[in-house]
C-alpha cells in the first residue's frame, strides 16, 4: 500500500506539474494488491500513457516490448537540477537499468530490516537481536510476559509477490539459502537445501507461535492496523513498514519503534548472506502509446521523481518518506535530522552493505516463480504442508520453469 499512498500523495500535488508544463493528467488509483494483480496480465493498452510497476516485473515488460526506454528522454531533460541523477541512491537507480538502458527512474524504494518496540525491550531487559534465536527468545519472553495481549512477532503470510514472498526472502537468505545456485550464471534451483527448509520452518513456526491466528492470510494492508494498535512487539519487515509506524499520529507507541540490522541464523553473517531485499517502484512509459504522449509521460516521470518534488513532499508528509526514499538528499533533510540511529543508519546498511538487488531474482519468469514459492509458504504457515514438502514442491515446479526456459545448466539461454 505504501507505493500506492506515495502515488496518491504525488497525484494530489500534480497541480504544480500541470501548471508548469501546461498539461493535464488523469489517473486510476488501485490498492497495492490490486495493482500487482492487474499486472499479471498484459499491460499493453492505449488507455494509459504510463503506469506504476516494480523492478521485479520490469524485465518481463521489456522483453515483451511493453515499456519504452528512457535514455532518449533523459538526454533531453528540461531541468537537470530537478532530475539530479547523481542524487539517486545508486543501488536503487541501477536496478532500473536493463540491457544498458534505463526503463524507469526510482520514486518508491525500500529494503528489509528488523524493528522492535523499545519500551517492551526495556521492560523485559532484552538485547537488540543479532540472530534468529534472539528474535525467537524475545518474542517468547514478551508474549508470555504480556499474557498473550501482545503478539511476539508479525510479518506477512499471504501468498503474493508483494506479501509473503517479499518478507520470507530475507529470512531465506538469513539462513544461508537462496533461490538459485549462482544467479544469473547457474540457475540450478536450490530450494530443497537444508538452509531453505529451515528458513520455511522458522518463518512458519514464528508466525504460528507468536503471530495472529490468521497469519497465513495477512497482507500488508491487513497487518498494518494490528501494528498501529500497539499489539505487536517485533516485525521482520520492509523498511517502509517502519516508516508507517514511527511518529505516525495514527499509531500507538509511535515513538517507541526502533530499527536494526536483519538478524541471521547462527553460523551466518549478514555480510555473506546479503538478506536485504531491495525493492523499487516507479512509472514506466507505455510503448504502445503515441510519441507525443510518451514525451508528456516522461515530463510526468521527471517531475514525480524529481529532487525538488521529493524535498517538498517529504517536508509536508514525512511519514511517507521514512525509510523509503531513493534520494540521498531526502535523508539529509532537517525533518529527519534526529533519526539517524533510529532508522537511517540501518536503512543505509540494509541497502549498501547487506542488500542484494537480485534477492528476488530479476527475470521475466519471476512472477510465476514467486507465485509457486508464495503458495507453498502460505500452506506451511497455515499448517497444511510441512516445510520439507513445501520446499520439495517449490524445487520441482520452479525447476520445471527453468528447464522450459532453457537457462543454464539446462540450456544456453542467458539472462545477461
């Protein structure tokens, strides 16, 4: 929902864009879940000059010639200080380049880290978690101490690319697991490894024991009200979830939330496993529209992703940009001047030190692969399938996709 809220905020500010360029804009606005559901289908339509999508789906849209490269438009930008490409955080900007061309510019970005309630940690004399065992211990201590009135931990359980797949992937990596042996060079699937199985078991057990009873059904939208109500001690989540809690006037205990680095399993290190799952959204130009409309669409992208626009919006609605801005200058605003230790430092580390742009692999088959992984993960959280059987089915079905696509070691199709 955060990227849709960001879009809504941008659209509310669109009058300044229209006045500057003498253009009018109209739009359709959907929830995050509805947006990605619609993008399972072919996006080619002359109804939209541009649309918001994610780096995870960008390669698919490029390979099916549905979106337009931005290089020619960038070369003729009207206001270099507004676009200010050097101000983008490199890791996010680079995710939007494919075959040597940029197809989007970042507007909404996030990684993953861990967050917890300081007041509850202080009450039970708990230490900031470094390992997955620490997370478990702290969840158990708080939930038992609060007689079940506070959930020990929460994250997403519903099977969608934007829900359990996104938040389980850092846990998979934290245990030393991965989707493929050596992406993008060797796409042997390794989801039946001991590390992958243990990550599924841990994720499911954590939610079954310390999360809401309906954890297998939780999406972003359904999880946030539970957090706002002050019913959760810890969350293994996207950085933007933190932005939706800290100093949010609608959130109880809003000033008590603190972020830290993603905990890893014993024997693992975050430097090695890279559990930060980087995620980027932005507008892409519809390749099926007219040249005139493409030029106008880029003017919108240039304005919506621009440095001046970000500065203005961050000052007016700071909670929408905490831990989700792709611009370095936004992090330096006086609005966030006292928040470095609270979230800025772990946010930057989750991107530059512990992040991997291909934690969820960037390939046109990703949507199908993610749906398979998410389905069996949800079944495990719901108690219908064991972790071993879930990973075995993931392994079999995803391997079938890779073989059919002819990727190494089964064929010579190359991703790069």
